[in-house]
C-alpha cells in the first residue's frame, strides 16, 4: 500500500510541475501536504488534520484542475485504507 501511495505522490509532484496556472499559495500548500504525508508515512509525525486539508485542496482544484483534484482524492483514499 505504501508503494501505491508513493506512486500517487509522485504523480502529484509531476502534475504540480506541469501546471503553469497554479498560484504560489496553492503550490505551497500542495508541497506542504506532500511533506506532511511523507512524514506520516515515515512515522515521524501524526497529523489529525491531514485528511481535511487534502479534502480542502481537492475541492479547491475541482473546477480549474480536475486532474489534481482526482489525484488528491486518490491519495485520501489510499491514506484511509492504510488507517491514516
């Protein structure tokens, strides 16, 4: 399961680098989510707000960047299946 999640995070990073219209704040928030997820997977941190923050970003991207929204929802699903 960790490998699937890592693949989804890699896909998120690739998508982040390819979207030119993404504002700096959104890019920063997504990068922070990526770091936080990596920390949780490594067992370094525990973040109870992670799921809600991912959901907020997915909703924010729904209209302009549906692919990013779908990736974030996949990540949420994978984390949920892992009990995170």
